C-alpha cells in the first residue's frame, strides 16, 4: 500500500500548451510535506496565453489559505488568482484539481472538464456525480460560473484535465483502448490534437496514478528477480524419493557377509539358537502399581540365558 507521500512521489504529471506548475515551483513557494498532507497535491489547467505567474499565484493563495475544506479553498483561490490577473497579462485558470490520497476535488470553468481513464474506458465525474454549480459575483458574467465536485480515483487511473466536450470524441474512436493505455506524453499529445480549435492545440494536463502493488508495504519493482539456479539445473522428480538409509544398510550387510566368509567362525547349531533367543527375548522390567488397592501377587519375571562369547 502507498502512503500519501509515496503516492504523490510516484504520481506522474504531463502538461502541454500551458505554463507548467512543477514540484520545484511548489517548493519555492513553501509547499512542504506538511502542507501536502493537509491540503493534497494541486494540479492546474491554464489557458495557453497565461503567464507563469498565474498558476503560481493560484498555488500560493491555495496553500496559504486558512481554510482546510478543499472545495471552498479552491473557490477562494480561483477568485484571488482572477483578481491578480492584471499583474500577469492575459490568460486564466481553466480548471484546478487537488489529489488528496485517492480523493480528487475539482473546480472547473464552463469550458474545461475532467476525465478519468482506465483500461480503455472513460468516466466523467462532472457529469456522472453530484456537481455543485456556483456563480461568482467577483468575476465577469461570461466567466463567473464554475462547477465543483468531489470524486474517488482508483490506482492505475489516468486523470485528464482538458477542454470540455471530449468525451464523445474519446469514445467514438475505434482504437480508443490502445490509445488510452499509452503513456502520459503520448496520451497528452493525442488529447491535445482532439481539443484543437482552428488548428491550435488546446491545453492538456494528464495525471497518472501508480498501479496497485500485490503485497502490502512493498512497492513495485521495475526488474524481475533472477533465480539462483538456471532452470535446466533444477531436477524435477516424478516418483517417490528413495531413503538415504537404504544404501547404508546394504553396505553394512555386505561387510558382515565378507567378514563371515573370511573368518568363517565355527558356531554350533545350539549356540545359534541361544543367540537368537537372547536377541528376541524381552528384558524383565518392573510393572508399576497404580493408585488403588495394592495387589499381593508378585511381578512375574523372565529368566534368560546369556550366550557365551563367540569363538
């Protein structure tokens, strides 16, 4: 399983046709691990004409806000960034997304949208989930409407922030499965082409979440472990394995037979009978008397004769 810190570290982001908001820029404005843990990781979709100061002003306003409820903080930061637009020239923020764990919080203008891609399928949280629409009095009439939604992402998903109306274009392509399974860069370039207007590609932000790992607490590795032995050296036995004691017994019997043949001891038939009786007769032992009434009968004993030594 991933912790929030490791999830953000392994999440990949590609931005095209817009000023990028990189990790280094977030560090420069004082966004540390504590701020990321409280307010999540911020991603933006900006107008192609936006100056780099616009996304930085939005990020600064969001992380400096004393409000920890993410959607209201995004809304207030959107207004602050718009009010500071005179300092940065043309351009504006089209959409903002915060990833906190696997929860995503989205603010989108009327001409921007968010798509969740997984294994060739497209989901549309701003259309499928309960979306709150707000009209901001501080903004011009043609830009005052925003949409806010909270959704849940899945490990291995790709989150796309782009222009509105791409859902039908994505689903209408016959090769959508192969196209949507591509990497961040190839996917961003294809969606930028789909969102072209008058030959000008639109801005695209693609966020790829890491795939889930098979073992808790163990992250995926990019290499396959090498076996300690080559496969041809590993013998597979189809039958039962023989006991290692059997060869020892056979060798011992051979040694005894050789000794008997060489020395040829003279043992009479009566002596052999005594040896056999001595080996097979059990030794006398005392029988313990349990609790209860003691018995007066004596414990039986067995007399045996110890054979004389072999000649």
